[in-house]
């Protein structure tokens, strides 16, 4: 679907995930992204998770913005670069899966202060786990996307 439909999908996610606050959506995306290829709102371990996947017209560059428990990330390899970064005033972890591929698979994760789940739920947290994963972008672009995230209207 065209990238112009992304805002409507973020609105839908925000309206259907009252257990999550803040529900952050991008205000900046790299200019070569033209499609929203996936929008997910679901449950895992009793809690909400959501993600939007953007791609270029060739499918070579991909960027995912999501919130929730992302436990299925690939395990670091011997040449994985892992370093701290700052996102929206929070400590984040940036991982480049293979050091020799600066535009290869990369992840940026952090805990955004807020609320995930309902108070009293077994899975309630005072933060929301956020993830940006990408292929085809340098670290600086991931940080620019992350630092441009703003709360969606709920």
C-alpha cells in the first residue's frame, strides 16, 4: 500500500491499543521509502504489540517501527556491533548485525517511559519497548527516525 496510507494505519493502531501509552509514530521517514507493506496489531503474552514496515519500491531498503515484546530478534554474531545510543532522552541499544555491512540488518531498541498493559496485569510495565529495525540505512538514519517519533492521537 502507498506510504500515504501509513498515517491511517497508525491512527487505527492507536485507537485499538489503549493498553499502550505512548503509542509513537514516525514524523520523519527516509525519502526513498514508498510503501507500507505490513501493519500489525496483535497480542503476545497477553500484551499488545504493533509494527509498521516500510520499504522502497524495489524492496531493497526496509524499515520497521514497532512497540511491544520483540523477543525474536536474531542472536548477535561474532562480528555484531553493539553500542549505546540516545533516543528521545532514553538509553537505547544499536546493533549492526554484521560489522562489514554498514547498511545491513540493524536494530535500535529502547524503553520509552509510559504504560504497557493494564495496571494489575501480570505483564504491566511502566514503559513501552520500542524497536526500529532496518536494512539499507546507516545508523544515523535510524536515530533520526527514532528521535522524530511523536505520540499518536488516541
